[in-house]
C-alpha cells in the first residue's frame, strides 16, 4: 500500500488549496478513505471521510462548510478542496486508509 499526498504549501488567510492523495497497492475503489491533520504540538485529528463511491462524506465541525472531500476512482486519487483557510488550519495533512496505512503527509501553512 502506498499513499502519496501533494498540494500543500503556504497560503494567506481566506485563500484556497487543493490536496491530492494518489493511492496504489490495494483496491482503491472498494475502500473508504480519510484525511487527517496534525498541527504543531497537537494530536492528529480526523478532518474528513469519504465512502467507496463518494456518495457519503463526513467532516469535522472545524472544517464543515469550508472543505470538500472527493475521489476519482478511475485515477486512484482522493482530493481535499480547502477554502476560506484560517491560520488554525495550519498542519501536516495525511491521507489514510484503515488503521495501518498512512501517507507521509503534506504541509499546509496559512499565514500572512
């Protein structure tokens, strides 16, 4: 199993970023997927979840209405569209499947 995140970077408050997670080594289209994040000095937290066909999603209250999780099963890729970013969204964002498989993460920094 390999999960590779991309799309992080430095953005000003109120800006937008789209993260991508390219997956390989397992049946992507049959697997629910998640995004987590870990801010400096804090525990890793769940951000969003998407089911196998993308018909069902879940968002943490802190990102609801600002972030959108989606997937393209033909490309084995999951996305996280992040709008109206706030400084408190600064974190390393991780792609996840199940309890054991994580990407290396991509850093998102929201700052002036």
